C-alpha cells in the first residue's frame, strides 16, 4: 500500500489542504505547531475512522482535539492510495450529523463498502492498535519511574512472547498481579474481621464458662447448706415431738385429771351397782309386802332400802365432782413450770419457723441458680454454634478465593499462550531484527537476543552486553530494528511506515545508516521531523 495524496478538507487547523507523496521516501518537516501531529492523526482517521467518545471522555478525545477550528459541522477529508496495483479514493465525513465513508476504485469506478470490511481487507486485516505498534514508530519513551532499557525489554517481550505488539503481555501480567494483590488485601481484611469476630465469640464463651462454673459452685454450696439446714429442721421437729410427749407425761394437772377420771369411773361403776341392788331389793320387799299383806314396818323398811340405793348413787356422783387434795397442792407450782416450758416451746417454735424460712429461701435460690445455669448452657451452645459458623469462610471470602484462582489461572494461560507464540514467532523475529540491527550499526552489533526471563542483550565482538549498559542511541536502534522486523513478519501487505520524530536521539552516523536502510526497502516511508537533516540526507541517496 502506498499513499499518494492527502486532502484535509476541514480537519483541525487545516482547511482544503493537499499533501502529495510522489516518492517512496518522503519527509514532512516543520517546527512545533506546524501541524505534523494533525497530519499523522488525519492519516489514522482516514484509515481507521474517528469515533467520538462518550460522556466525560468526549471532552478531550481525538475527535474533539482535531475538530475543525472553523465550521465544525464540516469535518471531512480524502485520501488517495494504491494497493495491489489498483488506485483507490477514500473520502470520510467525521461530523456527527453527516458521518459517512466512501471507498471507490478509481481504475474501474467500483464502489466498495467500508462498513462491510473492504477497506480492512485492503489493509491486510491490520487494526488501529496494531498499526500504531508496528507501522507507526515514534520516539521510544520510558514510563515514569522506569528507565529506557526496561521499557525496551517490555516492548521486546510483547513481540517475542506474543507475536504481536498489540498485546502488552508484561502489562497484562502486571495488571493481573495488581488485581491479585487487591484481592489478597480484601481477603486479609475479611479474614481479620472474621478472626476478630471469632475472638469476641471465644471471649464470650469463656465468660459464659466462668459464669457456669460459678453457678455450679454456688448451687453445690447452696445444696450443702440446704442439707445442713434440713438436718437441723429434722432434729428440731424430733426434739419438739419428744418435748411434747415428755411434757404430757410430766404435767401434774394432766396426771391428776387422769387419776380423777379413773376414780370417778370406778366410783361411778360401784355406785351404779350398789344403787341398782338396793333399789331392786327395796322394790322386791315393797311388792312382797303388798302382796303378802306385810305389816307397815316391813314396807317402810323396803322404802328405806330403796331410798338408800338412790342416796348411794347420788353420793357416788357428788364425790366424783370434788377436786383432789393433791391437785390443790401441786397446781401453783405446775402452773409456774408450765409457763417456762411454754416460753421455751414458743422459742423453739420460732426457731423452727425461721429454720423453715431459711430452707424455703435456699430451695428458691437453688431453683433460680439452676434456671440461670440452664440459660447459660443454652447461651454457650448457641455461641459454640456461632463460633463454628464464624470459623467457616464466608461466601465473600470464597468468592475472593475463586477470583484469585481465576487470576492465577489467567496468568498461567496467558504465559502458556505467549510461550506457544514465542516458539513460532520469537526465533524469526530475533533473526530478522538481528539482521536489521547489524545493517544500521555497520556490523558493530551483529546479534540481538532475548534470553529466558526477558533479559535483552546484544553481542558485539564476542561479548554479551545487557541493554542496561547501552547508550540511548543504541537502545533506539534496537527498538527500530524490532519494529521493522515485526512489521515485515506480521503483515503481508506492505503498509506505509510512518516515523514521527523517531530519530531525534540519533547522531549523524546513526541517522544516515537508518535512512540508507529505509531507502532500500520496498515500502513507503513517511517521516515527520522538526529538523531538516533527514531531508538533507535523503537528497544524498
């Protein structure tokens, strides 16, 4: 492919500007603000389109940066190029209202479809990112905090290990490592939170166990105290019963009552017998006297006998009603003794009542302690179950485990895929880049090699020199050699090579060698430079 003409209809600062490329090697020279970056951006926009960003990204994107200064609604350009010995005309409108792309073969007037991939086919399937990493070469620059040799090794690694400058292998692996570290930090945070919960739960379990032990001891002490109090109560009840029995036996009044009762019962029986006999005898005599016509004296005797029996009966009853002389003598003393015994009995009764109260309270206390103990045991069981759950990894931790495993697997797969590409591509790239480097250094560095671990070295006069020991100019030459070799190996279509200030670090000798090599290549070369020395050297060929 060879670009023949650029027509910047309305693009950035340019309006209706034509740029022609008649030869194989062309230099666009100009000072800063000349518009070299705008022309380079126009070439990319014509080949790959220009999309407007969305949201905040649209404010400083490429579309906005190169929007026409005048009449922004007319945002367009045209490119003429040759591909496969056929001439094409590509016209694009980039503005949001009239966005379109028209591709026409100027040889036969055939209209091709950009949307259906005809332009991509003409370009050999190259995408914008691949174009920037191969056909568009700028000055090698290191990232902040990274030296130039390290940046070169990173760049070389992508080609050697992936076969494509479009894939940033080391960058991808580094991003995987960064993400893995983030996941590990999240894992650590969750683990620390879980361990803190475990410690709190274990502390609570320890406290509950101490409380349980304390309650068990208090219950044991209370039961021991209760047993002693109940033994005292049984002894007190036994003593009370013994005292009651003794009191009943020793009570004078009680004994006198018993004796009087016995005497009365005996006299009553005797009086009943005597009165019955006398009354019966009197009745018999009376009846006999009447029947036999006894004299009045006999009848009077019978009446007397009957009256005597009645008298005996009355005497027996009356004699039982009289208190005994013994009771009369012992009652005051017995009464005094009874008063003391009553007081002592009342004191014993009060002691027994207090003892009963203590026993009741002890039983109630034991019941309460047992209830508290049961609650503590339930709480302990619940806490132990909670502890078992906390010791298990949470769903969030398991998810992070899976994420970390996936990141590790992705890294391994990426390395495996890179090794496979490296086997096929690395040897060819190494050989071709070494040939280019040897030519542009006039044979000083005859071999370029990337060893295991991506250690980049060059061999000069039989000595191995690591990239860290090379000058900036030599590192730029290695970078140029790798880009040229990759471009030759990766794409069959000879794409235009665009060099944007790529030789700013070259001295005159290096620049002349590089331009001489480029002049012998079949592909088109467009050089953007802020100096005139490239243009002057090219005129010498």
